[in-house]
């Protein structure tokens, strides 16, 4: 059914697409597919293990290293409390993305197009705008933090020859080039990028733990209050919950013959395993070694430079490996951003959209630097409550109202056949409001959070499931779509 619909839709566009391909595509193989459904006869991606390696590589990032350290430095949790938060937070947060990854090859639709089957054509634009803001913010944070490794290179105690803004530009340009070539290159790179990263991580943890302070212990802290535990759990969940905005984009060129359960499980394990390992080891490292002056600086580049100082030039090389870690981590977001903009503005030049996006990221990252990071770290976490509501809506739509299969591919771009979206938008607002009641941020602490800690994510999910199903039933009954 899906194959016939997609093929029929593509027949009247194939000739036009072939004649409008830009010369840079012919010479540089720049991707031009955009958000159009991918027909079954244009799906050459048959490496099923790529569903594991892409998320394993993307999740092998310094961001999770720093988050794991906060369990000791900020929340002062006992080891078993932090470990349970890390395991459960990552396992729960990775479920939606693994499900959406199966929808990519089953329907041939991009993630922000699948959103239209619950939020409607115009409501989907709202989600796309939210996703774009979220992606830009986290990309800037990750690129700036990784650029600190360029700054940390050189002789200890001497000023760096490379300013922070230059490191940001280097990483943004590298990300842009990979993003232009698109789907195939992203999978090819992520298939191998995790190897140098885990080599560097292994040396970082090994050299760091070898310098442990005998007066410090990972078991030093007693059990923390429930408020601190819930707040750390919310942080773990929110740091992993971003990929549901992009998961389907990286399976649309895989054949429909793949087993959905195999693809879902490979994607799930690829996202869960590295985050649990990195965050747990980072908690232990912070507990037994990290000096106070490095702990307070928040500069991951200075921390790594201090650890690698005894191994000379090879340590400098490892700092470069860590710096370019940002590229592997943010490329999926950059690729998804270009597709996201195309769902808002029907501009077919996907390479131009990717270029504009990366210019914005590079300018904001280069000139915003430290002040911008602090602002974004305050502004972006509440978006997690929207993500929780978004997941509740899409999962309810998929399992309850579409019985996991009923996606009319022909209606993907027709507002008259897609749902109205009133139920989804109203539910998203309610879920966000519920999450804010239990949020714990530097600028606002909700009344529920004052008693139990940051409980916003769980509350958003619960309200999303409870409200969307009856509201969607009412919407279908009135509008019949």
C-alpha cells in the first residue's frame, strides 16, 4: 500500500527534479531529495547495522561527559542514585526515537513530515519552528564547547594562538560540508567516527583515574534528597530526548523489507549504550580526581589538556580529536534543520537552506561565545517539556489512531486530507504548562518542583497521553480526518 502511494506520487515529479538539479549536485553530489517521500526504488541503503553505528557515534560526545560530572559536582548524589538516574533516564528517553526510526523506512517520510499526521499541515509548521530553534541552540552550545579544545592546545599556561571564534568557524564549516552531501556521507562517517572518539575517551578516563586523590572517594556523599535525584534525572532525560525530532530522517533510504523490530532495537542500543557508559564513568572521574579549579571553570578543554599533558604531542592530537567530536554530534541536527526549514518554507534548494542555517550558527557561535552559552543553557531546557508532549502525541497517534500502519502517503502535503491538528496543539500547550509547574530552573521554580524536584518531564508525558487521546477522538469525530 505504502509502496504504491509513494511511487505514484513520485512519477509526476521525477522529470522535473532531474531537470532542476544544480550543477553543484552533478559535480559534488549535493543532496537534492528534500522532504519529498522516498520511493522504494530509490532506497539503496541496505546496511542495517548503520542504524546502530549512527546513534552510537552521535551519542559518543563530550556533552554527556560533562552531564555525568554534574551528578557529583552540582547535585551531590550518592553513586547508586546517580547510576540509577543515568540508566533509567537514558533508557526511557531513547524509546520514542527508536520507534520513529522505524517509521522512516516504512513510510519514506521525513520526521517533520510525519508530524503532520497528528499536528496537521499548519500545526506541523509550528513544531518545525520549535525544532529549528531547539537545534540551533544546542548546536551553538556543542560547537562552542568543542572549540574550547582548540583553545586548550599549545603550551600550558601560555595564551592560545587560536581564538575561540576561529575554532567555532572551523567546526561550523566542517559540519556544513558534510551536511551538504547529506544522507550517504553522514552514515559513512558515523560508521567509523566512534573509533577515534572512544580511543580518546579511554585514554582520558585511564589517565584521569590514574591520578585519583586518595582522600576522595566515589562513595563520599551520603544519599541525596529526592529533589536532587529528580532534578538530575530530568537533566539526563532532557539531554537524550532531542533525537525524536530527527530519527526518521536517517532511515528513509532503507528498504521496506527490513524488520521494524530489528531496526528499532539497533537504534535504541546505539543511543543508550554510549550515554550510560560516558555519564557513569564521568561521575566516577569527577568524584575521585577533578581538581577544584577545573571543576569551577566549566572548561572541558582545560580539563582534557590537564589530563593529557604528560603524553606530550599525542595529547595535543587527542585534543584535536575531541574538538572535531562536535562535527559528528551536530551533523545530524544540521541535516535535519535544512529539512525542517523546507517544511515551513517550500524552497526546494535544500543545499541553500543548509548553508543559511550554518551561517547563522557560525555567526552566533563566533560572536556570542560564553555569554550566549549561558543564555541558551537557561532558555533551552524548558523546551524538553514540549518534546515530552510531542512524544506523547506522536506515539498515541501511531499506536492508537493509526494502528501502526495507516499513513496515507498521498496526503503528506495536502492540508485538506491531513488532520486539523487542533487536538495536538492544545495537548502540547497543556503538557508544556504542566511541565512548567514542576520545573526547576535558575530563573523559575514551579510549585511542584519546590516539593519534589524537577518533575516536569514526567508530568508533561502524563498530561500529553491523558489529554491527546480524548481530544483526538473528538477531532476525528467532527472533521473525519
